[in-house]
C-alpha cells in the first residue's frame, strides 16, 4: 500500500495549463498535473487510458486501469487538501514525457522521476523512479 500511495503522490506534475483539445504527450501530462493540484479527480483521470498501467521503475507493475487509479487517488485527495506537485524539469521525446517532480502537502516531501507514455491520445503507462 505504501508504494501505491507514493506512486499516487508522484503521478501528476506538469508545467503550464494546456488547451483541453490538445492531446500531445506534453499537453496530456500538463492537463493531469493541473487537475492533480486542484485535486479534481475526474479531470485528473481524463488524460489516462482506461487500461493505464502504473509501474515502479523499471518494470514492477503496481496497478492497472483507471478504476484502480480512482480508488487510490480519491482518498489521497480527500486526506491531503494541500497536495501539490511541481515539475522541476521535463523532457519530451516522441510519445514519452519524462518529468522530475516534487510533491509537497502530503505526509512527506517526495522527489522522483515520472515517465509518461502516450498511445492513441491518452497516457497509457506511467513509470515512477525514486
């Protein structure tokens, strides 16, 4: 459960508000980051595919599906009203966005790297590295 909470805390940093119609990888990551910082669960989940896969680097799968994400993030957003994710650095290459993130407002400050993979206009895989 601890790893799911850590994954949940980290899975959301971006930089600037995107256009809602933009489905570029960078825009999708930004959309979910903005929603994460507002703790808007449905807007946060919108850029993710229904069969999103969540991994701990390099390939340890922790969860599959948007429903699993919803179950993990709902209590997190409710418990930590000051939860905030900041993008410290970002690299975009093709359908992959790599973000160095810092999350505050939770039980501890967390810094990690999130690797978002986009397929068919949705985030299909998220790999987190601490």
